RNA sequence: GCCCGCGUAGCUCAAUGGACAGAGCGCCUGACUUCGAAUCAGUAGGUUGGGGGUUCGAAUCCCUCCGCGGGUACCA
C-alpha cells in the first residue's frame, strides 16, 4: 500500500551502495514481525554473501558484514518522509512508519474504495476456472462441495485480482454409471420419483447403489441368481447400445433424468451464490473429440494400432525424448473407436482456447487425476497450443469418511444437503440461546449464512493438497478458527456503527485524525487491514484460496482483540471516538471483502 | 518397479530461503450491572519422521532411508 515510499527508499539505498561499491542484491521487503509497531523490513545478508564470494569482503563473517551495511544504510538514510525511525539490528534494516499519518491513509483508502478495496489492476489476461463437475444421475456430496467452494473462491480471487474470469462447469453426463441408473429406473421405478429436487437426487443415488448390487457377482450364487444377473447385464448392455445409436426414446429418458440432476445442481449452486458462465457437457465433446484423434494420427503425434486390434495411443515420453517413464503412453481412443475421458478433455481444451480465447486455464479436480492432466497438457503441447504452458491442474485431496472412501456404488456418501440442513438446525439452536431477541423472520436467513460459512471455511482453511477426513462436528464447529468467528467480527463492527448511528456519507465526509497515541491493538488492526491487497494478489497468483482464508482469520482476530481493548463509542475524547469509528468502518469493509472472496456471506446480525 | 502428494505440539492444521516454528481444538487460570462472551487475556505443550548435504541462514532446496495415501495403456 505504500509502494511510493518504498520505491524512494530503495532508490536511495541503491545509490548508497553504488557510491560505496557494494554489490546490492535484490531487496525483499517484509512486514516487521514484531507486534505493536508498524513498518517494513529488509536485510543485507545476501548482499554481504555476494560481496564475500566476489572476494570483495572486508574479511568479516557474513552476518557481521550485513549488520555493518545495515548500520551504514541507516545513517545514510537519515529521516525519510513518513518514517518515524530507522533501526539497524542483526543485519536487518527496520523502517517504522509515522503511525498517525499511515493510519489515516489506510482508513481513507478503504472507505473511499468500499467493496473495491483491494481490487487489482486489470491484467489483460483471460482465465477460465473449471470446477463444479459432478456426474449427473447422482446426488451432490460433500466432496463436490469442496471442489465447488474451492473453485468459486479461486474464481472470485482471480477476478478481483484483475483477470478477465470465466467460470466453467463440466458435468459428466454419460458413461456406464449413467446408463446403470437409466436401466434400473426404467425397469423398476419409472414414474415413482419424488417431486422435491433434493429428495429426487438422493433417490437416484439409492437406485444406483441398488442396481450396482444387482449387477455384481456374489459368492455362492445359485444358478438361478447367476442367470438373473446375466440377464440384467445383457439388458444394461443393450440399453447402452441403444443410447449410443441415438435411440430417440432412450435419449429422451436420458435427457429427462439428467435434467433432474441439473436442477439439483443449479439449486445448490444458487445456495452457494455460484454463477457458472459456461456449461460444457461430456456428451457435447464426445463427437468433436474423435476428429482430434484423426488429426493427431495424421500429424504423426498419435499411433493408430486399430488395424492390429489395438487402440490409438500417444507415446508421450518417447515424443518428448524422455528416458525415464513420466507421462507414459496414453490411450486416446479405444480399439472399438469410442472415446475416453482423455479424448474429451483434449476436445474441451481446444474449445477453451479456440472459442473462448483463454490465456490461462485452471482445472479444479481431485489429485487422483494428476497423471491424467499431465498427459493431457503434454499432448496439448505436442498438438501445438501455446496456452498449454498456462494450463494448471489445481489438485486437491479428496474428501473421505472415517470409515473409508466415499462410494456412490455402495451408497456410502455424505450428501451436501444433509450437512447443510444439520448446519441450519445447529445455528438456529445457537441463536435461540445467544440471541433470543432476533426477529423470527430473520433467523432462517442468518442460519443459512452462518451454516454455509462454517462449511465453506472448514474446506478452505486446509491446504488444497491435503486430504480431508470429513467429520461433521469439526465442519460445523462455530468456535475458534472458523467461518462464524470471522462473520462474528463483521457483526460486531456493524453493531458498533449501528449503535453510533453514523451513516456511510458521514464516514466518508471527513478524514479521521489519528494523531493521538495509538494503542497496540489499533496498530495491529490497521496493519492487518493494509495487508489485504497483497493477500488478494498472492492468493490469486498462486491459485491458493488458503492464503485468503488465513488472512481473513488474522484480520478478524485483530478486530476482536481491538474490540475488547479499545472503547469506541465510549471513548472519552471525541477525536479518538471519531477516528476509531472510522477504523471500525474500514475493518468492517475489509472483513466483508475478504469473506466475499471466500464465497462466504457477511451477515449484519447473528 | 516407476511417478505424484504427504509426514510440524496430545488432536486438526499454518508458516515454501530470513529475526524467537505459529494458530485452533482439548487441558488449566482469569474477564460479562460494560460498544454483543459465537469473544478476549494468560499458562502448559516442539530434536519440524531419521540421517547426510547446500547456504551467512533450512520445516522450506538437494541426496538417501523409513512410514502413509494416490496413480501407473483402452474407468472417470
């Protein structure tokens, strides 16, 4: 936030080093890691080490020489504008800000920018984020939730950081799993579906588990059972054949049942406030992907082994001249001419580049598919797409249960909707206990905001490449490092401002005066607020919502501490009261912005 | 076999080359006639899986070993 001042000081340090023939290494600036004072810091270890290596050292050990340079620089800089004091210690140079002046500038900037505080400059690059890819004919489970909240948060981050952002969803709507549900529905359950869209989704899941059971060979089957199972299997195969041939009746049934799943998906996305820009279906890229295989064969990238009964393959390692097996050999078309997951992903990527002109493409998909994406990106590169370099698989650890992996086949899944309903119940109970005055009409809305906030934060506050063993009591914890903790900070800030009956216009009208002796808690809070733009930038460039999740907690924590330690409305001096009111407003705004980037709502009361 | 990921406090996790490895939960102490206690302040808890190396400086980078998970030619 104080780039200009930093620039000026950097220029002067560079000049000093040139004068004294010191080979200055690139300056890295960090916040001073000691609470209570506020400033920036850099060190001269690298410079001293470079100097020694070049044989130009003074014969001193590196740490000592670094300390010496730091002291000389301190003396040379004197008292720059906006800096209250400079300290050279243990090879580090610490620059402490004139707190009042910087505090005012931070708070002014936040209040003037409002919801745009922290927004990055336009990057002139288009990013597509692909997430929310559940299979149809199933229900949305807690693993899909991790995927969706991760993708949505990332999309909001890159958008806010200044990228032109396109949100894409790619539901899997074909394959044997889908056909299995169609078969069982048609044979046993036709017309008996529940009307509620979530009940219907769960019902489809039950049918799938049941059908899989019917089609799986058992130990000690009687001959009758075996015959029965084989008859079922033959029916399923026949159904697949008819679907593949485009049988109108089967296609109609397929579209109708697919729509049930999509209705459920859209409803959940609405609850999560996710707005997908582009829908790709696997079935849409099935045919186009076959043409790509032809092209890859023509250009000598793929090898067609079909004449000898084999599939179409790409020997990736060989094509790249790698000795060790890394990408291996990928099959891109079955020997019977039907497509694979990889085939369709090639076609999809082609569409993203050609039709949507994306510069970067991020795939939010679980880490079991890492090899798949490495192969896909390698083939795209061989195919000649320059954007292949900017394709990124955001792999995340899959969500499992204490009793093992979730399995739709076995019906062993934790559904998003079950957890969501439970979350609302728990929040309502909490409200009844903690805030009995809350009007009945508001409770449901607030319960949704808090319940979803807890669920989202539980997913986002863990690094994406870590597996999660889902525990509902952990996910719906409202104390400590959680979504509700951050939301509560927003509510408290809001409550103070409401009680002071101060309007936004009044807040913006005058500039706060922070010329009194600021407490440690005020300085900490202001520092956290000022860090927000950097946190946005880092999270977006590293594709890591976790960075924002961690930041949001630290900001809320600074606010809660401030809240207890520093009276606002009850401040004795009028100027302190005014300044703190504006600081509270700035904190409220920053918390709201941070929550928004995590896909979490910022409630007014709770 | 090979490839990828992970291993940090009792538990769940941060910190990805910088100053003393930080939080939450749990344990124990305190703070509500006070701007909302879904909160705050404090105590205790660590040879960062083992060993070696690079570096002024390593949880972080390199090598090696151990353990766990995932993947590994016609599933997605």
